[in-house]
C-alpha cells in the first residue's frame, strides 16, 4: 500500500508541476511572439537546418505527444528498476570511479529516499560545473539545448518528463543559461552542461531578454517553477555530447556557407589572373568523378558563364599555378567530408548517447546468457532494459569534424598562395603588388597579414582527438576532444574569412586594372555583380590608404553574402 501511495503522490506532484508550468503549448507560445516557425521534435527526425533555425533564427520548438509518452514510459521503467533495487549507474549508484558506491536503496518515490536522491542530483551538478573560459554564445547555447532535448526524446535517459519540457520552455522563452566554453574532453560534455540543469532548478545565471540575471528571477518572470531533480535526471543532463554536437552542426552550416563564398572569390581571382578554365570543364571532371569535385567545378563554370576567360588570349598560360588548377579538388574534398559529417551528425542528434541507456519494449531473447539477462526488467505494463554503454563517445563524427578543419586549412592555404600570385607580374602581366601607379605601395604589406593568418589556420588544423590523459581515477582513460575540435573549427572558419577577404581584395583590384586597360572586358554573369556589390563598400585602390579597415569590411562582406539563387 505504501508503494502505491508513493506512486500516487509522485504522479500528483508531476501533474501539479506540469500545470504550474503551463503544460499546454498555448501558454508558452503567447510569451514568445514573432518567431518565424515551429520545429516539432520527435527524437527521430531533427535536421541540420532545423538546428540552424532554432539556434540562429529563433524558431520555436514543440515536443510531440508521442515523444512525451515515450519519455514518461522510460522514466517509469527507471523508477521500477529502483523499486526492484537493481544497481543502476547514476540512479542508485555513484558515477565515475564511485560507481561502486550505493546512493540509496529502495523506491525512489519514497519521500525519504527521494530527498537523498535530490541531494545527490544537486551535488552532481555543482561538482561537475567546472567549465572555464569565455561564455558560450547564445546560438550555441540554443543548439545545445535543442540537441539535448531531442536526444532525450529518444527515451534512453529516463528523465522526468518535466525536464524535457523545461528545455522546451527555455528555448521558447529565450532563457539561455550562462555556460563556459572550455573544459570538455569529449566523452560527454560533463563539465559544460551542468549550468543548464542548475538554471532549471533556479540556480546560477542566465541571459534573459538581453540581460544577465539570476536564473530564479528569469524563471519567475517567465512564469516557470523550478524543477526538483531526482533519480537519474542530473546524469542525463550532463552525460551528453549536446554541446559538442550543437557546435559541430553549426560548423557544418558555416563551412558550407564559407565554401560558397570561396568558390565565388576564386572565380573572380581566376579572372584577375586571366587564368585557364580547362581544369573545370565537364570532359575533364568526368574522368575523375569525385562528387564534391564535380559540384565545385560546375559551380565555378556557372559563376564564370559569359566571362572573357572563355575567349582566346595570347597572354593566357597553358597551365596555371596549382593553387588555381586544383581548386575543384580542394574545395570538393571539403564538400565530400561535409557530406559524410552531416549524415553522422543527423544520427547523433536523433539518437541516445546516454549511459546507461534505457531500451523500451524488449524482452530477453531466447538463449540469452545470465550476464545479459540481468539488464532486463519488467514494471507495471512495462518491459525493457537498462544497459551500460559507451554511447557517449562521439569519435565517429569527431574525426570527420577534425578532417573538415584540416581540409579547410588546404582551402585557406590555396587562397593565400593565389594572393601572392596575383601580386606577381610574372603571372598576371599586371603592375607589381597591383599598384595603380608607380607612386603607390599597393597590396604589399598586406601579404604579411595573410601569411600570419595562414600560419594560424595551419596550427588550428593540427589533430587533437588523440590527446588524452586518464581522469576520474584512471577509469576514463580515452578522449575524443570533440568540443575542442568544434571550437577550433569555428576559429578556423573565422580566420579563413579574413584570408579569403585578402584574396578577394587582390582579385578585385586585378580585375579592375584589366578593365582600365580594356573597358569592354566581359566578366562572368555572376562575378560582375559580385564585384559591383563589393565596390559599394570598398572602392578601387587608386591611392594608398588605411588598409586594416578594408580587410575588416571585406571579411564582413563575405560573411554576409546572400545565398545564390
């Protein structure tokens, strides 16, 4: 009878809390007006672009009823395991090397036991809040919360349903916990994520309505009630790669955008060189049909349609420097790796990386061993298993994110080399350093900045996934450093835009010098408007001027290029 009474009391508390938080979505929606769209989350079909919409465009989220039902059943199965006194990591046993320590015995819904569990959960969040460094940008916080919410909906964590709803409400109310960017070794972001759980409890700080305030104040202003975490809630909040994966998804989006800009800059650069289009012809590409390479070549051909490069020129070289000839291979390699990375990340954000992992609606197969059988259990109207796992290891996609960074360094190096070639009359037959007259320095010292950027990008591309030191009493003895890889990928793209901008400045200057000689010179149907738009922000270098602002403006111009139709 006591067990039934405890179960009834728990269900009543959940119902009251759900009502207080506004279980119906209408109450939440009213507080976040003017959002462009709603992403319905099921735990199974979150896309890369939907992460972008929520993280950067402020799209709302809505948890499907089916996913909530799965979450509730998973939580009940977890409580059944506690009631049967099965040893479960992070529930009634400790974590890390303390996995052999008993936290409590018996029913987790019993008031006395629950008090022990709540204290254990709060202490876990406090002691694991070890992130340092700069604050995590709002878009990454939103991507992190979205990814973790969707992976919770898979049902592998066993959290209280209200925990998932709090992620939903945080996203829709614009409550963004203050998180710190450094401290994850890439076997779940356990040092970065606790601030989200603390904020749900009304502790720590958040950014809300443009202000940094106490989480308790933000919850009160938004009409939300702090959650009391228990059972395996805290472990589920922190034992996830949501921070690394959220960043990785945004890096994919950024890399694709950067590659589009790199194709466009290169096409103008080829016109500045009076280069040879032969390497990009379909007949050449079909002989070595790598997908990304062919896509890049086709894009370059479309950008240069109508250009004078398709006409004969006595000054044109039979073969250009490799930094020009190999662009379809270089840019195409990034596109190929990105394609694989995207497919892996879509698996990551739609699956459970929990340890242990709950699997609903399965029974022991025939002939199962005793070792396997111990992980299966049955509750009222429930059957399933709770398996120890290593699903928190993100190495499958972390390695490819690292590869993207390495590949981008090749793109950057080629851009740097082209910048140097454009300044050399031996290749362009134009004035040295693209100077408009002998009295002007032109683009000379800017090469030092380009060289610095190229060196920094090379350093950022150095692999870090293998760097590891045993932690947690030597039981956690391998790492992926996924978060560090994602951070370095972001830094690489940032520096690459500056380097690409310097090439763009040189390419535009070279083309304008040719137009001065031949005003009727035909440019590509898409490179001409690109040059015209650029000249509205950064004019032709007709005399020496302050160069740093030009570099900054050009990088920003490329970052904000509108998508091509």
